[in-house]
């Protein structure tokens, strides 16, 4: 599942998948640029699921280890549920296939 649920992952230690190739890391960085704080987005996942919400904090990439201990890059984005603001989802950047903006908020247009 793409939503982060275990404490170690949320604390920045373990990721189900890490990126080690430059092309994959550039893809993660592209999602960071797309996911500006306060943007309302629909995120299509590689498993064909979708998650919709408001970006709580602009994500960043960082070093994780996968379950086999390989070190690499990944990141998460926290999306707040617009229908129930008390609920949120953390989505791995590496699991994102596409981002659709549901409002006009883009990187650089909103300061938080």
C-alpha cells in the first residue's frame, strides 16, 4: 500500500522502495515542485488508486533504507482530507504516477 502506516517509515528510517538512479530521483524532485503547500490536488498512484487532498507541507526528498537495507532516496507528502480535515494520508513520492491540480496553487504562489 502506498500510504505510510508504520512508525519507522513515518520517522524517516524505512521506505518500501528507495530510488538510487538519477532519473528516478529527478522524478521525485518533480513531485516536490508540483506539490506546493496548500495546493488542492488529486494524486494518481502507480497502483491506479487516487488520493485527493490539500498538501499540508511541501514534501522533500531524503535518505531512507528499503527493507533489504539498501540506502536511497524517497519522500512523503501529507494530504489533508478536504471532507474531513481531521484525517490525512501520507503518500510515498515514489508511488506517484501523476498529479492533477484542483485549484490554482502552484510552487511560489503560496507562502507558508
